[in-house]
């Protein structure tokens, strides 16, 4: 079932990846800022984001990792059931052995709010050994691929079919106050980050769907 989106709805978008028993979930939020004609649905948004982002994630993952799918869910103003799309699923394209599963590329998201509530991070999963330079930092080729993902994370997305459209603005969402702050930039860092949730010591997560 899909639901029409309305202005000021907030949608939670999740990207799911998997490597040998370990799942990675990357979460972003979008606020609906405009509706044209009959508008669009959460399912339309999910399909469009899966089409856009799945190739960018797969380009950053080793070949024994899988991009599993994308979900979208209206979480404000009225919470709705989650919509899942798997059309972009497939293997990563980096063709050397995997780095430890907790290793991740890092993207910082910024807003005009100076406090920690105005910042976000994305830990991009499952890079390969070929993306690690002799200095122990990402290669320039990997950073270029990471930049390709980052540049899309602060883009306003408008989904249009004929006269019907909806515009989605990337935001940082406060889970306590349910307020949002527009994202103004997404920047890559030339270092490896550690996502402890993906550590082999912690153990694998359950499949997301």
C-alpha cells in the first residue's frame, strides 16, 4: 500500500546493504516542501531514491557485499507503514578483498545550525582493500566515488510525472522534538571511520525485511 505525501511530511529513507552475515543500514530524512497537481506517494519516492542511490552505494562496496534495497516511511505528520523497494539490489563493484566490515567511508552532513543537533554522519559500508592506500587512508579513486554519493545527499529531489509532482528536501531530523533542519552540505573525509555496529565482535544483524 502506498500513501500520498503532503507538505511538511517527513519521510525516513533507509539504504540496506549486506556482507557475509553483517547488515548495514544508512538512514536519511526528507521533508516534503511542495506538491504539484495530484502530488506523489511514498512509494514513488522510494522507487526514485532506489534508482538514484543503489548504483552509488554499489560502486563503493566490494564484490562480496550486496546492496539489498531501499525503504521509505512517512514518520511525520501521520506515521505510515514502511514501503520497501529492491529493484536496485545487486553486488558491489570494487573487486579486491574486503576490508574489515566495521570499516566505512565517512560523509559529514551540515546545516546552518551550529550545535551537534545540526550535524549528521553517514558511514558508507563495505569498502575493499584496493580502496585503502599505503598510508592507511582511502585512495583518491575511492574518494571520487564517495564524492559522487555525497553530492546527491544534499540535493533537493523533485519527483514529477506529467502535472503531478512532489519536492523533497534533505533534512536532519530530531527524534525527540520531531523538528527538522535543512541540510546545506554533504562533505567527504579522507579517512576511514569505524562503525561499531558492523563489527564481527558484535555479531551480525537480522535481515531488515
